[in-house]
C-alpha cells in the first residue's frame, strides 16, 4: 500500500480500510498542527497508484464495506476526482457501501448541494471535519481559514445533501481564560447543525508547532489541564442536539463517550470525578509525557 508519513484516522474509523488518495494538507497553516510535518507537500495520488492499492486491498480483504480515504483533507479534491475514486473503488470492492475521509470546512465551499448529493449517492458519507471550535477569535489566531458562519453555511449544505458528518473539537484552542466561552460559542453553532459525532481532542503543543513560538513570544497562553476539562464539561452541558460525544485518542488522558442528550449527566459526572481525583500536576504529567499523538 502507498502510505506516506504518519497515517491519521479518527478512532471510530478503526474498522474501515485505509486507502491513500492524497498526501498532506492543502492548508497546512494551523498554528497548533504538526500532524503532517513529516509530509513535504500536498500531493494528489495518481489513479494508477490508487488502483494498485485497491487491488492489494481486494486480495487481502475482498468483503470491505467501508473505506476511509487517507490524507488531511481528500475532500478538497474536485467533485469529478472524488466521483472517479468512488467508482474505481466500487469496481474492486463490490460490497463497498460507504466512503469516508477528513475534510476542511472550506473543502465543502466549492461544492454545490447538488454535487454533494451526487457524492452521497456514490457512497461518500460520515466525513470527519476538524472544525476545532466556533470561537472566531481562536479560529483567526490559529489561522484555521474559516469563521463560525462558514461552519454553519457549509455544514448546512451537507445537511441539505443528506451527507452525514462528524466534528472534531479541539479542547484548549481558545487559550487560557477563554475555554469556557469558546465551548459556549461552539455549542451554539453545533446546535444549529447535525453532527453525528462530536469528537473532542485535547490540545497538546509540540515544540515544532508555530503555536509553541507564539507562547515563547508571549502572544498566547495554554489552558491548564483542569481548565481544559472544565471546557469539555461546558461543551457537553451546552450541546442540545442528539449526537454521540466521544473523547477518545491519545490526546485525552481518559476515554469518555456517550449519547447526548440522554447521557449528559453521566458524562459530566465522569469529568467531575476526574477533577476530584487528580490534581493539576498529575493531569499535567500525562500531557508532558505525551511525545506523539
Ligand atoms: S489542523 Fe487540519 S487543516 Fe489545519 S494544518 Fe493540520 S491538517 Fe491541515
């Protein structure tokens, strides 16, 4: 299989077969992000390369029903290219019924509702969007390249096209003193949309990130681990939509997941228990020892 650099996929895609169709990120400017530092540039995989991988995949696992396209944001590809990938994949994997991938909010901008419906008909569904937050100050500072209004507009198009999507929320992105307000602003926006999963990761700052430089320059301060947990609790409290909340993966010092709104109380109680049991320094030692996400 053609895999370049570290392969990232959401925890809930563990049972999907991975097929690389792009390398790296078209944006590559978010200050906190080091995920694709080992990929020299954004690259679109040639179809011949994708076909080689599909052939190999068919040999190893012919009954695959879902594939997850690898790359930071394969949804940036043109509608025609995405259609071609879905059609070729179906030729090799006859039981394939859905295709997922990571997407940026801006990847949806260039696609009409009609085009999104066409992609949905070809299997594109449950795409994962790293919205991170709907706090405009944080979005701008971190150079995310879109606003809270863009999240509403573009994800509203996905709703109109009946294409399901999941969100990644980045706990801690608003910076020290702003976490609770960031969570409230985000919940306000998420409540207007229909993410099937709201996945929360906690911000871990690595020395090779631009954000590390901003901290050294005194332009930004990291939230304490306690503050991050309270921010996550606030997000859960303020979410009013039916969604699955999931704090999974290495950036979280614990795994937490459940259905909202029915398990809201249970989820917030678990966070309270962690806060009562562990001191800031104990929580911090987890983060300090995290060398890789
Ligand atoms: S956070 Fe996502 S969009 Fe931003 S640079 Fe990293 S991979 Fe690209």
